């Protein structure tokens, strides 16, 4: 007797029965095919040791009596009547066609006598109407005495399986007339025949008896495709099942007592809690999970298939777990997700995650049905405001579902989650985190309670807290339920630790053997990811005596976090797709094709009916992005010389439309160069400002660390002078002019380190992508590398990311600058005829002057009215990473009398 969770057990039992039925159905069909093939090789079969002959070609059964009788038609009729008194099968006299069919086959076992067609030595046979000659007068008929032989059509309209089952029911054995019963093929036939009889008579319509271990062996496989459980997991004294552990009385009430003949073991999940730390780098394109246990680091693979675990080789891509979900049946996902709190039995056949989802997407990137079921922008979605965050997907059963905007709901320590009240129906980030948790907290690996996450520099606290809450709920739901009643569960935490570029620096500096110095080795991180590009500046120094006393060896001191909010690989692809659609706008109007607009792109004239926030528009953009990916990642586009791409898109009614899309390849590459060049100019402008503001001087030499997979772009490496070909040299010369404009004649010596590559001898060595998660472990509590974030010390939230001011003489003048202190009032400028033109941007070039109307420079007119505005100026102060408060005052000394205050959201 053992306790098992009621609902999960019922689902697993149903699944086990279905699997058992399907397996035995396949086995039956295999055996059935083999039996039919054998029977088709033999027409004549001896039944009841030769008393009967069955013709499998016609289905006729011929008697083979030991005592042959003859007589007239009247005698024959009485013979048949008497024979049918036995309630088994109906007998009759043959007709002329029945006889011709057998006597013209020389192999018919009853052909005996001097004539070639004689049956049992007789030259004639009695038919149902008269006699039939079998000798020289064949096939003529006559009236008279002759052979009487009964046949039956009982099996004529039955298939082979029905015939065999009937023979078994009658207890009649069978053997091919031309075969010896000792032959091996016949013995195989008999064995297969037994299988068929067992399946049809015993198994098919009965509920199979399945032991408990067989019911539960697929519990991990069904949801996550983790390996099936071996029998020792259930029976070994040192193993056992978390799910069967029920020491809490209230938990036992939700369980079912099951009788089992096996010695099934339960296991307290507390025994498997690992003293280890987990770092999660939740990325736009992919997510990396790293674990540090016993001083060693390990990277995890998520969403792989069973055969992937058997591979002999592992690539670095395996550890870059795609941040993607594929919904095959959203209704089934909702039902399963809402039925159980902990480790719900979601069927992998209804939703795919990570590697499998991306593989199916890439294999079907021209299929709107697959593309529309993919949710691939989880991290970007979290940044969107409520009115922009209502994303719809259409699953592969054509069910449409709209995801509600992300909101913050944290688990409460000591309380079980209540998924029935005020709980999001389906939060995709929580679901993704649950998949991660199910893989992290795999029973063969153990249970982990300490998690650390990192975010881009520019993410506001509000967004970070929502994502953290989603991850907390998802990870908690991956734990065994009984763990919730343990004191150890209070140790569970999911915390933000360091910014993504700071974490990368922690691993890259070590991997590149860059040593700390007493005054500090200057470094700068250009983290070019899928969604954003983060900049980070700092020094890597030895610990002071006081810090050494605290257990610190080295210190990462960073002070100039900045970034380019929309310079990310996926954002660039989305912009490229937008430009291609714009280039083909006439075709789009003609075929009623809509598409989406990137957040940082501008509308164009005539775009009113083309840009939409619909599932069809989202699918069209995703389809085109997929086709443009080779151009972005490799500078090569898979197209013929015509420059035309054939693509199936969806019109506004959701109908498939074949389109010939023209690809302006040269223009797209030129745009990519210009956009990345702007990003690098922002990076080096911010570098100059950061070092001069904090160190009060510009170092002579600075290490440039390239993070993020997008930093492998040939354009990036070419502009930074890391490549030798002619095209790259042209890019290098182009960017050298930009550096001279930024630094004048004082350009530091930049040591640009190539993106960290995979080490085949050590798959856990940091790369441009895995370095963030591994670096997070290096700066986690208890480690000897200390991180000092000066921007965080000055503010309660992430550093302010904008330059804010107004315009004078057609140029933008910034008053509030990136990284300024929160809630400090600063003068922005005067009101002009009741209006203040507020300008803002994230571009570091604002420090050296930007013309009004430049792309990326936003402008908003703020109106003021009333008699009390005369003589007052506009002041502003930072309230969050992307919002300010403005108001009116005569001078900074009159801040206490501020009027007309209002909050401004910077988008």
C-alpha cells in the first residue's frame, strides 16, 4: 500500500493504458501481417487432422470424410439435412463453379484417382441440382448416382483474423496441406496465432493490468521528454519517488492509496536538496542555465529530445537554450496548467519548449500554421506596456489565445500557491521558467533552492520585478508538492544579482587571463545581444587591505552602465523585415498583407492599412525575419539572381497568399552597417564620458570585451578592426574617423578581444553567450570576487538611460543626462508661448550635439496654461529609468513652490 497523487495518478494511468494499447496494437498488427503473409503462401489447409480442407482463397470448407458415400440427388439432399442438425456451421452441396474452382487446381488435396480431375477417386460429383462429370465429359451435368460431398460457405465473407478466431473457438487445429508440422515457419505461425488469439479474446476489450512502476515511469518524459524512469527508481532503498512522500496529513487527503505487489519506495525530497547555486541568464534569443556545485560549474541543456541525451558530442549551442515556446494545443495546456499547482502533468505533445520548439520553427519557417503557434519574444514582450503587450498566438489546432500583460505576483513563503484566485491563467514567462525548473530539478540531478538572475542595464525595476515574480512562480511549481510543507522550502529564493555586462566581465576577464592591478585594469563591455546592447565600463583591481580582511581577492568596480535599447540582433531582423515590407508596399496593398512595426521604427506615408497588431501581421513579420536571418548572421542571402523571395504570407482575413517579395539586399546591408556603426559610436562616446567622470582621466589602454552572439557579426568585427579582408578594412577606416571625432587626438589604445569561442576540451568554458551565467556564479554570495556598482549606489533603481532637454538653434541640448542621480531637480529651459518642446534620446552622441529631427531623437510638446506660468522655467527630475517628473518654478531656489507638476513617460 502506498500513497499517490490522485489527479496525476489518474492521468498517468490513462496515459499508461493508452501507451500499452498502442504498443500492443502495433505488435498485433505486426503479427497479423506475418500470419496473413504465411497463409497467403498456402491455399489448402488441413483442419481437424485432415477431416476438413479449408480453401483460404475462396473461404470454402470442404469435408474429407473417412467413409466416402455416393447416391442420387435425393440421397444427397437428405445427407446435407442430417449434417446440418449439428449447430455449428451450415453445410451445402457444391455448385458447378465451386467444383470447377478446385478441380482445375492440380494441388487440391482431394484430387485422387486415374482421372486428372477425379475427387476421392470419383469421376462425378453430386451438385445441388444434379450430377457433374469430372472425366472426359467435364463439366457436363447429368441425373444419377455419384459422389456426395458437403461444403460450407461459413468462412467465405470473413477476413483471415475472423477465420482464425472462429477456428480457435471451435477447437479446430489447422496445418497447411503441403507442410510438415515440424517446419520452423509453421511453428512461428502457431506462435503468432497464439498472440492474435490472446490479443483479440483477452486483451483488446479489457483494461490492462499495469503495475505502479509502469504507470509512473513516463512521469518526466510526458512533460519534458526527460528520460523514462528505470525500475530501480521505484524499488531501490536509496532511491524512491518524491511524489509518493506524504508525511503531511492535509496532503494525504489529496492522495490515493494504491495496493501494489511491488516494494515501492517513497523519497523525502529534502534528501535531494543540493548545496549549490543556479545562475539564469534569461535572454531574448536564448537562455543559459549554470550551476556551481562543489566549486565546479556546469551548464544545462533544456528541451532536448531523448535521442539528444545519447549523443557522443556536445556543441556550445546545446547550452544556449532558445527562449521560445511552441503551442500545439493551447486548450490542453490551459487545462493541465490549471489542474495542478506543483509539477502539473503538461503533455509535451501540446507545447514544446526551447531546442525542440526552435528546431520545428526553423524546419517549418515558411509554414504560417507553425509560425503563428510560436511565442519567440518573451523577454521583449515583458518590456512592452500594457496596451502593446496583448500578444495573440494561434495554436496548431486553430485555437486563438491572447496573453494578458505581465503583472507581479510573488509566492508567499510558508503558503501554497493558490492558482484558482487572482492568478494569471497562463503567463508565458512563468511557463518557460517551469520548463527550466523541471530540467534543473530533475530527480537524477537534485533540487536547487538558490537562484540568481541578471538583467540588461536599462531594464526598470518594475519590469525586473515582474520577470522575477514569474520565474519564482514557475520554479516553485517545478518542486515536489511535499517540499512546500518543509522548513527547508523557506531557503528558496530568486534574486537579481548583477547586470548582464558586469556578469560577463566577471567571467571574460578571468577566461582571457586579464589580471587585476592595484590601480585597476580598465575594461569596457559591448554586450550585443538579441534584444538590446548593453555597455558597461569599469576597472578590475586588487582588493584593498580592508576588503581582503572581508575575504575579497579581487574587485570589479563598474560605474558607467549604458546601452542602446533597440540595438539587438532580433530587433535588427525585425527592422530589416519592416524595411522589406515597406519596399514591397504596393504588393502588400494589392494582396492585403499587413505586418508589424518595430518599436523604434517610424511610420511611413500610406502605412495606415499595412501596419497592424494582429496575429496575421505578427506571423508575416516572423516569416520574413526567418528568411532574412542568413543575411544578418552571415552577410549572405539565400536567393537567386533575381533578388526575389517566394513566400507564403497571410492576408488580413488570415488566408494564405503566395507573394513574390523583392529583397533590396544592398540597401539592407548598408542600413545594418550604419545602425551598428551608430551603436558603436554611442558605446565609445559613453566610454569616454564614463571614465572621465569617474576616474577624472581617460586611461591609455582599455580592454574591449565583446559579449552576446550578435557581437560575432562581421560588421561589428570589421568596424573594430578585427578582420583582415578588404571589405573589413574599409569598415575599419570608416570607424577610425568616428573615433577621431569622439576622442580627437587622444584615442586610447583599445585592445579588442575577439568573442569568446567554444573550447572543445571544456564545454563549460565561458563563451560570448554562456559567459553571463557563468560570470554570475563568480560574483554570487560566498565568492571572492566583489562587485561594486557605483550607479546602483547612487539610485534605488537601474541607472537612468536617457538624455533629456530641449532644442536651441536646431540642435538638441541635454540638461538631464544618462546616469544622473534620481529625484534631483534640474533646469530644462523656458516655456515658449505656453509650450515646452521636450526632447529626449538614448544616444550617447547627444553629449556632442544632435540635430533636431535625427532618427532616435524623440520630441514631445508639453503645454502649460494659466496666468501663473509667466516668468517660470521648466524643471525636471528622474523618477525611474524611463520616466521623469517635470514642473514649473522661477529658479532652482524656488523648487519648494513647484507648480504644474506632471509625470512624463519616455518611450
